[in-house]
C-alpha cells in the first residue's frame, strides 16, 4: 500500500477535483454525494467550457 494506514478514530474530509480540459483550470471542492470521475460538473468560470470531475480523494481533517 502506498500511504500510511490511518487509525479508525482519525477523521477524513473527502474532496473532488474538477478540471477544464480547454483552459486547464483545476478546482478543489468538497465531495458531493453522486460525484464520480468523468462526471460533467458544470461550466468553467474562466472560459465557459465544461468542467469534469478528474479525481476524488480523502485528506485527514485538520484539528480545530
């Protein structure tokens, strides 16, 4: 396995990366139920082209 194993008590936050193939914009946002890789995710705010989900991943939650 590539990453270190996480303890059962460690909270994680799931993120989605949206990508525009035309201008290269990448947008990181919180995961929304129903997200999947290659899903059309709306319109690019920079160039107006389509955004697609390119990655979904989890990161450890920051402690307050």
